[in-house]
């Protein structure tokens, strides 16, 4: 199984990216193949053509498409921006459609506030359904992210436990772990 972790913020000083890196590290420790689709470094232009219709897709689009074709499941790590998920995340994901169909999606939302990005979760759930992805009913909210990490590592055991539970449920649904484990 190959899992894409989508780091959904293109902003400088983004705190959600450290959450995406933590997810990736935990998947790697479990011996699971994964890759990080960093929306910021991919730096896609504003959508004019989808990948399938694009007359001349650039190298960045081609690289992501090749990775998506090898992806079995997705974990989106997104901050909440103005009551939803970032426009840069939607712009990047909208370039593609077929690679998402019938693949399991898990959602991790991140916020500096106490609600942990729950509005981003709600809107991403709608998006995943629209692209015919299979939505994991479990999600992970990350409230007050500025207090959960120190030097890039989780320093809050309760949040670390919640992340482990989320990943366990996601991996069972995606088929990476046996259901009885």
C-alpha cells in the first residue's frame, strides 16, 4: 500500500506542515510506503486545464500525476482558513480526478484555535465525496497546534495518542492493517 500525505497549506510559517511530517514519520515507522505531496513546494499555477486536458503540463504536474497513479489511499492534512480549507489545496487537487476515485481518504485538520479546524474537516468531507473518494468516518482535529509541538516533535501525549488512534482506524479501512489488529 502506498499512501499520499497531502500537506495542504502554501503559506509561509505554516504550522500544519509539521503535522503532515509527523503523520509521514508514523506511517514510515509502521513500514508503510508513503509520499508527501506538499502543496507549497508543488507550486501549481491557478487551474486553467485539468491534467487530462492540459496541452502542456509542466514537470511538477507530471511528477505528482505519476505519484498519484501509484497511490492507494490519501491523508489530507489541512489548516482551516476562513471557515474552510485553503484555496491552494483545492486548486492543486482539482488538477486531478481519476486518481481519487474509490480511494480511501483520511482528514487531519489543524488550527491555532480551540475548534481544531472542524470547519475544514466538514468542507473536505464534501470535497472527497464529490471526487468519488471513500471517506474515512474518523478524522483528527488539531486544536491549538502552536502548543502541541516543540522543535518539530509532538510534545503532547494526548494528541499523539489521538493521532495513533486516527491512523489505526484509517489504515484498517484502507486495508493496510488487518481488521482484527
